[in-house]
């Protein structure tokens, strides 16, 4: 599994944050074995938390492995919350995300280039609700019909990130979570198709 290296800028920022005694807002620290979410990479697992000597500085680092991406990330404890690192969402938050995902897609008049940037920004928040919005609005491309390559990629990325958190919270395999969400999408598409269309006749 590849490991990411810390740049001098990252080390300097970590030293400054540590010196300022910036602490995570969450009173419960991240511990070895915790499943966590890092916005840019999705669900990972904490391998270890401890001090290391880097560039002549002693830093308290969190090692996070992302099995799906075959990579390991090191994050200074003092900067953890600032990077968006968080624990898994609650079941209530995931239920709300599921309801959002099954809602009616929202139309947009924006050019695709602008919309794709907004979708990617939502995906990179790692927030289940934002991920669900992307899946909802792009679900018409889920079957591959009439979709561009970039649309399909964004849809699959958002769906995979959302499924990864569902899998971790419910302790099921990631492919099973993806299948579950796809079934929910099929039901949502079927339900929206079956809804009566509004009449244009004036009364």
C-alpha cells in the first residue's frame, strides 16, 4: 500500500498548529481501528496514532489506510479537523441522505462544465447529504443511456463514496451497499415514472 509523504509546507503548518495548541473539536480522539471519513478519499481506517520525527520536528500523526485505493495517509492530529477528517455518520444522517437520494432530481440551466464543477465540489466534501444530492441529480445516467463519460464518472464516484459509508456503518461489504443503493434508485425511478403528469387543461 503506497504511503503519502509530507511536504515541507505541511510540516510547517503542522508545527504551527501544534504550537498554537489547536485541538480537534471532537472530545473523543481518533484511535487505532476507528473507521473515519476523509473528504478527498472517502472511508478509511486509522492504523495508528503517535509521535514521529519529521524534518527535525516531533509531530503527533494519524495514519489512515484506504484499502479501496491502496494508499496510506498521514495527518497531523492538530490539523485533523481542519482537513475535514471525521468519524462515520450516524444512521439518522444516512437515512436522511437516502431520502434525499430518492427525491426528485433537480433540473439546472447551467452549462455542464459549471455543473460538473459543483458536483465535484459536493463529492469532495464527503458529506452524505451532498453525495446523495449528486447521485439524485445524476441518477438518470445510472443505466448508461444518454450520458456522457464525465457524467457517468461523477455519478459512479458519488455513489461509491456514499455506499462506502453505508457499508462501514452497517458492517456490510461495499459491493452489497452499492447493490442496495442501486435498488433504491431503480425504485425511485419507477415511482417517478408512475406519477401522474400535471394536466395542461385550464378549468
